[in-house]
C-alpha cells in the first residue's frame, strides 16, 4: 500500500488500491472499518527511513502517533508514542525492558509503562500463601517456574522498571506503572524497588478512574467520580453516512449492493416475533413496555 495525504482529513494514511470502488468503504465514512496495518519491526531509528514508524500524522492539528517494538512472547507487539500541542505520552503495553524505550521516552511528559511483581511474589499470590514453605516443594517449584516464564517472556519486573527510569535522560515528567498486581503489600514493595533505582522522579500507580491533566506547567493527578449506573452521553447523529448492509444480487457474483437495511444480513428463522403467528397474541407490547 502507498502512503498518500488524505485530501479531506489532512493526515497521512495508507491508501489501499480500490477503496473508492463499490466493493470498498469510503474512509470518510464513520461507520466504515478502515484497517491500517503497521510494520511492528520499525522504530524510526533508521537514518535512511526516519518516519517508517508513523501510525498517524495530522498536519492540521499537530497530533502525531508513532510506534516502536515491544517485547512480548510473540512477534508483533508495539508500544505507542502520542505527541500533541508540544506534549508527549508513551504507552508501553506489556513488554520486557528494551533499549527502544530508553530512546523514545527521553523527555516525554507522561510514560505509562507496565510493571509486574517479582516471580516469587507472583507465585505466592497465585497459590494464596505468604511463604513458599507453606506448600509442597514440587508445587512451589512448578508455580514459581510458571510465573518466572511469564515474567521473562513478556513483562518488566518492578526493579527493572526503576532501572529503566534511571536511564532515561531527560527523565519523564511523570512515570505511571500500569498492569501491576496492586495490593497494599505489593505496592509498598514495588515503590521501594523503583525508588532504589529512581529516588527522585515523579512516579505513581495506575488505578481505575484515574485522570491526568497534562499541561506545559503542571500534571494534575485526580480520580474521576462517576455513577455506577448511568446512561451514555448525548451523541451527535450523523446522517451523511447511514450504516450500510450488504446484499448480493447474484450469489455467484462478488459485487455487493449496499442498502440501509439492518435486516439485510440477519437470519430471522430463530427470532422470537413481537406477535405470535399462531395465536395472534403479543409476546410483548409493541411500544417496548
């Protein structure tokens, strides 16, 4: 696929051949699925190809998203860097410690990086014990080996995260540990491990409903207060692109004909009708009550 500037959006996106044919969705259509395949091996560090890791680049707004490889079990994992209004944030995803992170995280405003407890703690928590001697040695060894293999294949233990932070120069304005197995005892242990390597920089743990307000002068950490039961926000209905459902005029032809009919692609054989066809009685009120 060629990368070309999109005339309406003002951004650079891959341009798959034929998206404007009857068999493809218009990328301006908010209902369309428009996948963009990124090359996970690229990191923007090749001087000959400095922009080979660009996922999104909006010249009009200045919003830019780049990616670089993460190390997680199988090939294909990526970390992302978001830049906007002169600010920046990295989301690592699950990953082993890696040198790409040290380079891309220099001077970042917010670094959200995964962190896990040591394999020993992980195994004890999985077994519900507080000391390895509380279970059969064979059971302990099996649990420990499993936790160690998961850690070594995909994750950053707490001491390693502290070591990473100590090597990023300039350091992030705020480092946030995510994916952590948070409990009172594990957070205390992790804080000590991180601070042994990284005694001064701002550091916190991710939690549900956490909110960060990031500006050039300060980063405010807050917690959102939300209702446990709430209707979704008021939306803006777009009518320019009604949702499309496909039918085929000829089963032997690949040509699809779009129709705005939500029943076009469903099999209603097993659907319970509102009115029983045998008795004529309502299964439920037609007004929905």
